[in-house]
C-alpha cells in the first residue's frame, strides 16, 4: 500500500510503529520513482511545519454538548482542549488554520492579531479534568480543516509592526528548533 507524505515524515522522525516502518521502508525500496512522485504530489506550501493530529500538544476538538448531534457548520463554535501545563502563565496561545484542509494550503495565523490579544494559557477556562478549553469559531469552507495551536513564550520577541508572516519569524524559528509546543487537530465542516 502506498504510504502518505505523513507516513514518510513519521518514518524519518522514527515515530512509526516497527511493523508500519518496515512496510514503509519496503515500499520505498520497491518503488523509488513513486516515492519522488509522492513528495511532489504533496508540496509544503508554507514555512510552518506543524505535527500531524495526535502528536505534539495532544490537542483535541470537541463540540459543545448542545451541538453534538448536528455536526459542524461555518459559524458554529468548537472547543479546543489541551492538557494543563505548569507554565501556563508564561505561554501565550497562537491559533493557526490551514486554509484549505490538511496538505492543501498554507498555514496562517488567525489569532492573535496584536500584542494585546496574546493571552496567557492560564487565562483560558479549565474543564473539570484540568484541561484548558479554547472556544473557536468554525470558518468556511466546508470539508476537512486543520487547526493548530502554538504555545509561545510570552517573552519571545515578536515584531508586531511587521506585515503578514514576517511578524512571526521568531516563532517560526522557535517551532523549527522544537522550542515551542505545538499541536493540530482536524475538523469536518458541513455546508452552511
């Protein structure tokens, strides 16, 4: 079975279980030309390198109880939940959204848009089990979407006057070096 680009990245990181790693290596040996095509089929369209869902922060998306049976539509709210952290008062929350679903578009910072909006994780509500909960509005388009959270040290030098992605160069570098906790989760959004 042809592996995905995510499988190749997980293989490189040593994060596949031994049986899956062996199958992926065997496929690469048997299909070297297809491996190049696989990478070319799934270009990385952004400087952001975030882990696939289930890795990193252990981020989970849950719908509020009143919407549980209806599915998600643009405009609904979803709760992003993550484990409590002892350093929550020193970490700001950055919300990212992948524009057109997993693997299909660039990541963009959705919030914060100003220094005043960079809120410490400790100020977000906590669930009964201690997890932090962040309420996020579901955006169009319909289909699969990927959300990401980065927990940024509040003393990270962010140039709030820089335009667009240039503003986040220090954060991008910290993510690349593995110095910032990040996580992602997928949502399936129905028509509005």
